[in-house]
C-alpha cells in the first residue's frame, strides 16, 4: 500500500508490503523523500518509536524485539530507507489479540495506531532533512478540503443582532452608559478598581497576568472581551449563559469588586453621573426599583457596551478573502510561514476540531491535561462546577430576568447535562487577537503561543487515556512546524 504527502517543493512517499498489517508478523516500511534541488541531502540521526501508546489495561506497548538495522542511502535527488520490525505481537494475558477495531485505526491512513506511531516520526524526520526547500517563501498549495476549511473561517466580521434577553442590547444610550460604568471605580466596594483594571484595551481587554488580581488574586486567567455576542457560554467554566449574568459575577465576587445589590444601588443613587443616565434608560430612579432589579439593569448596560468590543479584520481575514477570490498577489502577501501554519492548523495538527468557525472556537469545554489545583489542597472543578452554578442561578436564561418572554434563547440552558466527565473541563477560547492576550490557558500557565503549541505537541497520552479524552493526541511536531503554527496564530 503506497501513500504520498507533498508540498510545492517536497514529496514524501511511504509504502508497506500490503494494505493490511498482520498481527504478530514482521512487516517493512519504505519511505522516500525528494526535493526540488540538485544538492545532496546531508544525513541526520533518525529516531523511531515503534511502540504502541501506553495503556492502563496491561497490553504491551513496546516491540518484543528492537530495531535490528537501519540502512540509509543518500542520493542527490533524495534518500530512501527501509526498516523491518520483527515479532511485534499484541498480547493480553498470554493470548494474541485480534487485529485492531475501528477505534484502533488512524482515520487518515487506515493503519493501526502502532503503525502510525512509527510512520509519523519517520516522515517528520524525513521532512526535516529538506530544510532549504521547506523554508522557502513559496506559497503553500492547499487541497480542496483544506481550502474549504480555511474559507469557513470567514467572512469577517460577522453581523449579529441585539441580544433578545437584554432589552437595552444595541441601544446607543445604554452602550454609552455601560462604558461609563465599565470605567467607573464606583462599582467597587472600596472605589479602588473598575472593570477596566483587569480588562485593559492595550492587553486585548485582559490584564497580562497569569491569574487575575482584584482585591485578591483569583483562581483563573482573565479572559479577553472580544466578540462576546458570539458566545453561548461565558467564563472559563460556563457558569453564565448570557453576558449580563456574567457581568454580575465580578460585581458580587468579594475577591473582585465586592459589592452587594444593596450597596451597588446605593452607590449609583449617590453618584449623579451614574444615577441620571440610569433614569433616562430604564425609566425610573434607581431607588424606585428593588436592589436586585437595579443590579440586573446595571449589568445589562454593561453587557450592551461589552457587545461592541469586537476584533477588527486581520491579516488572516485578508488572506482568506484572497483565497476565496483566487487573488494570487494577495495570497502571496500572506507570509509563507503563516500559510504553512494554516495548512497544519486545518490538517495534521487537528486544531480545527475545536477552533472552528468564524470565531475560531466551538464554544464548548474540554480537559486539555492541565492541573486542576489552583492552590495545594484546593481543586478547580471547571465545567462541572460551572454547571452547578448555572442551574441554581436566578440570572440564567430560564430565570425571571430574561427579557425574551418566549425563552427562545434558553435552549442550551434547558438541555445542559451534568456528568463526571465535566470535571476539570474548561472553555475553548476564541483565537482571534490571540497574540495580544498572553498568558494563556485557564490558569495562565503558558506564557507564549509557542508554549501553548508545545503543550499540545507533547501532551501526556497517559493522562488523556485516564480522562477518556477522544480528540486530543500528542502531535509530535517538529520545531519548524511549531514556528509555522505560531506564525499563523499571530495573524488571526
């Protein structure tokens, strides 16, 4: 069985003696890499891992015999190598197991995972020998499928209407009032901070810290505030299903602004610059409403403003539109490294499985093998805890403060389910403007985009197996592939 991977300047062909690899039988793989260059390729050391992924149920995960030989022949137009692995049985309690079922197959190649573990390092090593051609600035060729996936990330910006759950969403006066509230220290109990303290425009509406600091340090990284109207859930754990409910959370949190509804109402009433716009927008003095209603109204004005914080068009958007129009000149203007990164993003790196659509996110939750403990002895439950908070909140879309009388906005909330799998899951963030929002992850543990990509490249497979994670697998990326992915991410 022969397969081929290629770019404009390189070609890697690998083949096996037959399409089906028999269990417990020797097999051979031949790999040939060629370049558009007459220069000889210098030999390099090649490391091959032919073992199965580590399992927790007793199946052997290393070959019963080590690699016996490694002939390498260097040619002017490329190189070839052939390796034979002998006696590679899969045994369980002394009995030979049947061939892998579909769960044990690699969907792209149709080979068992054990063979995939041999092939990908082999191909990566082969490609690493072709540095001169691969590093060129020649535009990258995209398959029809890759092109379709890239085009699905636009056009940008997208148009979306007002939030039906918030009667002042899109209202010009409410937006201006929300901005005033957002920047006002009068919303904090000691007048020592405002929303702007942790959501700085120069830092992508984040704070640049691993974990946010209000009155004290909190457990999670400060999330950026771009394109919030596109979200289904809010916060790292999705404890809110709407933006105005999410805006209430820091007001009440004693670690952040630290107010009660009554204190907030009193503060607004005694501050004319905040009290007068409230009356104009909501039709009554703030003291004419009960404290909880006044707080919700203030949160809805804050939400109306935050909805306007959108990311502009990026270098990627121009490239995407050029690809749609088949504009060769504009396509060539997009950096070659970013093009290679885009190809990886929608291809072998599988980033697009979670970061898809115009906002580069599925908006849902995954455990990506990060620690669950913000402090020793204290656990962050992630999505599991978020669902518990969501269900008991009076401010969710099933509650009394939703301005959408028909509750058509509450479908996801109505059907959300709590499972043990939700423990330690966190929301998949949008990647738009991601270069401006360091550090990364829910705990701020990754300082750079390179750190993030390396995390996914080297993610521990044992942990994924324990958590029953279906999508993530170690990517085993080369350094130049990591650099290309980072170059792509910086253009979003």
